[in-house]
């Protein structure tokens, strides 16, 4: 089967244009908040495993 050449660039260009525009009304989350929430949920899950062992 023949490979289509150059098709990846066109689809990537559309994604770049899509993600390049920022909406001023969109929700902005600090990346450190996301990291903190991940660590916090890991701590809660680990504590729950110790409190209620299976």
C-alpha cells in the first residue's frame, strides 16, 4: 500500500492554528495547582488504603 506523503504536515498545521488562539474567557489553571492536586489525591488514596485494608 502506498504511503501518503505530506499529509501529516497539513493536519498538524490545523492543530497548531487551533491551539495557537487563546480564549480570554477560558478557565486558566496554574500548572502547580494541577501537580498539587495529583499529589494530594495520591496521599488520600494511600491513606485510605492504610485505613481500610482489603
